[in-house]
């Protein structure tokens, strides 16, 4: 069992070294777990991105949908090798952020990161038919 845990841990090594688990104070009614990631790891530095791209609630900044997608893709393309962590990032980036939130195909067109743009366009597949949005919209009850 320890060998299995160690082998899986290797696949999450990069995210582990760039994150910390947030422990809510004793007596807090919050039951969720939270993991904090370095802004440099997820490519979301407030110094390099206009504040208008974030919603601020108290001291927490939430990126807009397109910026969140770009963050996922930039993080994904910079991970060393394919593993379970990159598979999860890909699933979240394409299925959830892009698919469920109905983000436009051109969301990364203005990005300066060519590698991220290429990866995104190849994986949606933008220039060869794209992803079937009808299935997504029927499932979540939205109209195109």
C-alpha cells in the first residue's frame, strides 16, 4: 500500500511543492477542504493582470472565466510530463471551465502564451469541428 501511495505521490509532486492545505480554525463551521496554490504556479499574478479581470470579495481575488481557463491551460502545458495531475487539469479545463461555462473558442486568442493557445485550440478541437455544445447545453438546460 505504501508503494502505491508513493508512486501516486510522484505524479502530484509539482503541485504538492507549489501548494499548501488551508486548515480552518477550530470551531469554524466550514467543512470543506481548501488548497492554496502559489499565484506564480497558476500564472495569476496581480502585478501582471489588470484587476478588472478579477472579482474581489474581501481579500480574495477570483479570476473571470476566461482568465481561469487560461490559468488552467498555462499550468497544464508547463507540468513536467503526463500524469494523473495533468489529466485532471485537462478534464477541468476542457470539460468544466470551457464546456460547462460555455466559454468562447477564441478565449485564449489574446494570450501572449503561444504554447497555451496551441494546446487549447488542438484540444477543443477548434479548427476541425469543435466540441459538441448541443450535448452540454441539453444536459445543463441552457440554450445556445
